[in-house]
């Protein structure tokens, strides 16, 4: 009887591990967004006339990085079975 209870608890552990995994996966895009915009600020300070080009590149790469975070969110829901 105790083996059945342990097996059921192991299934419930999956949701907690998926939440921890998504939390760790969200660190990468957070760091990436910080690096993107810090580079834009630095580049604009060095060459102010390139501000428009730098900002357009920044928003494009920001969108790509955020897609990775959303992909991790989808994988979280797939792992939990919700």
C-alpha cells in the first residue's frame, strides 16, 4: 500500500520541478534583455546619431529574447499537464 502512495506523490513532484525549471529558465531572458538595453545606452552615449538604428535593433532582439521566455512558459504547462 505504501508503494502506491509513494508513486502518487512522485507524480505530484513534477509540477514543482516544472515551476523551478521555468523560474531558472526565465533568468536567461532577463539577463539578455538587460544586456541588450545596456548596449543601446552605451552605443547611444558613444554615437548619438546612431540612436534610431540602435533602438530598432534593440526592439527586434528584445522580441526574439522574449519569445524564448514564452517558449519556456509553454513548456512549463506541457510538463505539468495543465
